[in-house]
C-alpha cells in the first residue's frame, strides 16, 4: 500500500471559466481555506506521491530505523560503558515529533546502559530560549518532570568550548555539554532549507548548540548570497561545509532524523552516522519535495503552519520558495499566523529603521564577514525579496503595524490579499499556489545528498 502525498496540478488539468478552486493552506494551528479563480491558476504545487507502507506506525518506523542504523553500530551497543550521554533536540521552532522520538531514544539508551547519565540539550541556535510550557508541549509532562533538560544559550561564553577554526575562517564555539559528552546523539527532522540545503543532521550542532560568534560567522552575508547556498543543495555549499566541520569536531556519533508529511506525521526515519544517514534522508526528502518549476505573476505560499509559521522570521523560508517561482516585480502572498510576532528584535529593527529594503541590502553588502550582525541572514533574504516583489502577509493574529513597519503589506484575510495582488498585477495575472512553501523544491534547484 502507499500513502498519497501531493501532486503538481498543471493548468491543463484545471477547469477554465468563472469557477473557483478551493485550496486548504496550513495556517497557525489550523488550516485556512482559500478560493482562487480557475482562469488564473497555472499550478498547485505540492510534494510528490511516494510509496510508503501506511500499515507501519510512526513508533515502529522510528524503532526500525534505530535498530537498523546506516553506517553505524546499533545505538544500544554504542551506549555501553558511556556514562555521560547527551541528546541534542530541536527547539520550539521546529516540528520534530519528540513525544514519539525522544521516549524511544531514552528507552534504547537505558536498555543498553541503565546507569547512563542522560542530558537532553535543547538546540536553540540563535533563537530565544525555549520555555517550560513549550517543552511540555514538545516532550510531554513526564519527560519534562523527570529528565535533565538544558536549554542551550549561544550567548553564555562560559558554557562554550573552542574547537578550532571553521573552514570559513570563523571560530568554532560549541556547547561544553555536547563536547564533553562520552557519547553525543542528536534527533531532528529533514526538510528543504533555504540556505543550508536541508535541515537535520549536522545542523543540530551548528547552529543548534553553537556559540553566537560561530553562528554569525557561518551565516555571513557572503555565504547567504552564495549561489550554492540554496534550497536542496549541499554540494559546495559553504554554509553546509562549516556545519559539517562543527559536527565532526564535536564528535556527533549518532542521529535520528525523520521525514514528515503535510500533517507533521512521521513517514520515514533515518538513524546512524551523522552524515551518511542524513544524506539518505536528504535524498528521500529531495525526491518527495521536487516539483515542476513555472513562473507566475502571483505566487501564494505558506510556512506549513505552526510551529514553523509562528513568527515572521521563520516565515521567510516559505517566502523563498515563492520567490523562486515569481516573476520579477510580481506579488507574493504569504499566509502565516505569526502569533509570536516578528521573531527577533534585531531582525525587526534592521527593516523597521531603514527607509527601504534596498537600503538594508546596501548596508549588508558593506558588512565584513567577521562583523555579521544578529539575524542579518534573515533580514538579508527578506530585504532581497522585498526589493524584487510586492509581498503581502496574510494574518489575523499578528499586529498589522509591526508588519507594515517592516515594509511588508498586510491583509487580515486572503480575499483582501488577492484583491491587492490583482490590483497590482492585473485581473489576468497568472497564479501559482504552493500550499506549503517549505515542503517543495522547484525542479531547477539542485537536489543532492
């Protein structure tokens, strides 16, 4: 049997006339239903259908992956005689199904070594600290109440260890708990990533549990603008190369990474060597995500709903997919709840203080690699999009004044946004719909592992 994913609908498959096509778009913790005139739609772009056995539960997929690791000994054997074990996990901004994965990881570790001291290290990267409430939502009350959980702080220099110089030239500072562990494990999920190629694997270490200085060096303007730092590409990607160095030097020994469907359910799990298992996962996700590429006057996208669309900062990811399929001067309609606001003071201020997005880009170009500013990578990409497209953010949760201060247009509902877009592009404008902007990779992008 197989599970249906999405499929790309071309214009020839859509009825023309005065009828409307109804599409469900992930939005915050629910879905938003939108209607687009058939006569304007040239494509609805969703992940490919892959043949997956739906009779296997999410839990069994994880157990099977851990029991049959890629290029690694089984975890139950790796943990023997390892007293201090650290498990890196993603923070509140990632939909890693830790309520499923973490109990199985802990059970496996304790099966192989009942006396091991286990620390769960929350990889916040450059994000704000994860709250206790968010941890309960992520892990469940039992794990939060009974396990040793530490939230990484990229700005606490005393908690960091220097592991040398990154290939890019920056200093590699990594969380001391991770570096001094007898065994370092990481869990995560794999999705297309707008400048690291794919999430997961080595990313748990850098930027996950890296120091602020290291993250800034890795996310410098030069690398963000690099043609190889793009969705779905790992080959010669300078950001990925630095991340690999961090994971190697920290001695990341074992990973559990999962692939998720549009409902954030596990459809495949990959465990084992931090690079080889990750590559297998990237190949799978890349095949699932690859879609035809066409250019439209108006592109509608989302960030896949909560938690990925909880702020404007995170929602830039879905905007980049729309950017790759929108004609220059076209309109991007981004549907994102952004209940947590902008997502970063420096991110917000860089755009709000500037007279224009173009001014932001001019300032970034002048910034040396060694002087990268907090959140610079995110507002660099957003400013690039704003400089080339009309960008409308659809949200009835986020504060409109905040959105507008960042030079983004706002609509509290989709119908108003579409009217704004047609006014700018004309009533005959072509429309492409990407229900989940972080789940697809346009075909012309490079997909590799």
